[in-house]
C-alpha cells in the first residue's frame, strides 16, 4: 500500500520503504516517510493505524523484510526482538534504520554493523539531536579534537512522567543522552553510576551517570521516569560561557550566556544572520523542524544516492558499551568502572598487551594441564 506518495519529476526513482513496529512511534515514522520526496511507503506492521494493512504475524514480518519492492526497512519498535529483525533485514539485502528505542547490547550492535559492512548496506540508528540545528552549533563550538571553546564539563537532564503504557525505559533515555555526550566529547575512559527504583518496581526509575575523560572534561547524565514534568536539557560550560540546549524551548532552543569578561566579545562576534543578542546572552535562531522527518529524509536520500557513509553504528557501539559499563558500576554501588577494550573505540585500534598468564598448579587435574608459555608481552 502506498501512503502519502509525493509528486515526483518524470524519471525520478522511488525508494521503497517498509515500516515495522506498532504504536505512536511507528505511526510517526510512516507519516514522516509520507512527507519525504522520493520515499514510497510500501506497507507497515503498525496495528490500529487507520487505512493500513494489518500485518503482525511472524510470516507477515518475514514477507515485509524480504519484499523485493523494499530497498529499506525502518524498525520503529517496540517489537519483541529488534536485533533479530535487523539481522533478518540485513541478510535479506535491506538497508536498515533503527528508529525505535535503543535497547541493544554492545555485541549486538557490533554484529549488525559488521554484517551491514559485509553486505554493502546502510545501517543507521535514530539520533534526534544530531539533526537538530542547535546541537550542530554546539558541536562546532565545543566538540572535536581542537574545540573553539574547550569544554570544562557537561551535564544533561532527561525526565518524563511515568507512563507504563508508553513503553519508555530508562535504558532508552540514558543511551540517547550518552550518544549526545559521546558525539560531543568522545568515548569516556571510565563511568560511575547509580540508579534508583521505587519500592516494588521491577526496573530502574532513574539513573545518574558520571563520565570521566582522564585529564579532559567531566560529563554528568541524569535520566528519570519518575518526575511530574518532562525536561530535555544539555548544558556545556566552555570558554567562559554556559551553553544550554533545551529541546522544549521552541523560542530559544540554544542559549549562550557569557561571563562578564567575555560578554563584549560575544556581542561583537554575533552574526546578524545567525544570532540575536539579549544582554549577556546569545540566542541562536533556528527553524522548528520535525526531527523524525529529517532523519527519514536523510535515510531516503542516502539510499537514492547510494551513499553508505552515513552509518552511525560505530557511535552506538560506544554508547552501548558506556551504558553496560554504567550498569556494572551500579552493581558495584557506584564505584567507577573503566570501559573495557573494544575495537571500535577511538584510540583503541589494537588489543591490549598480554601482561600476566596464570596457570600450572599441582595435584589432581592441574598436573594434567599443558604448561602455559608467555609468548609476547
């Protein structure tokens, strides 16, 4: 079924996309693809969506994943096993956009990334902030190896009211915030974290993380599903300024407040087309955008141009690794835990040197073991 197919010029190629998921998120992805020029929404597995084919059984999902008309698949979740669906789609030769809550393990993301590379396919993960113009400005100012304003510390706050029927999980909120920190500051060297849950609760209600960057900045991440009002803020202190990105402030999504000694420079450096000044503050102007539509458009345009360089899978391998390390820290009462070695981590291209080999022993089965020899340290 083709929904919301836009008018195209003669000879233009349509990119067939299937949306798999259920609930409001799947509906949002289907509607967003209908607004993207060149996208042809073939069908979806979102029950309860008016006017769409109801396909929810295993056989129907397999048919969607293997449909010759579909070049790409959007996994909108929540579904029983997004990892299995993504793997099935990649093996079927489909480009994959993971558009649902991120609940995958490090080895799962790494496996999917390797499979996509071997198959010559695009694997992308939803990353709302990366498509927000305010975050792009923030990243240019404080991110990278040589930031214009070197960051001192960063903190993020993400809260939502408890809505069990919405399917939100602390894991999904935390990994989204970790992704923003990793994109800005890189992969941390260690993590300390604590979590809390209400009496009788089965899962975490809130998590508090501290990311350590050696001699560099420190980052804090706070996420909660127990507060009465939603919030989504990212603050970076850098170069004598406080930069605050607020996803719920449509008037000023990014505020830059300068210390008194920096205020004169801030006012002089304001570009008329980019910023407006308000006392000591800079307020970057940015059009209001639908971030789901932006990501849907980027996915379709990448497939149309056969550009597979837009994969952010390596970022999400790092994100999953940071979250798993945070969970380990929680199990150790908040003690800092060093991130384990992983091939995709920046600066960790080689396996760590072998330092100690323990073996041998005496008596019983130990005497039957072969002698272990240290080959290289």
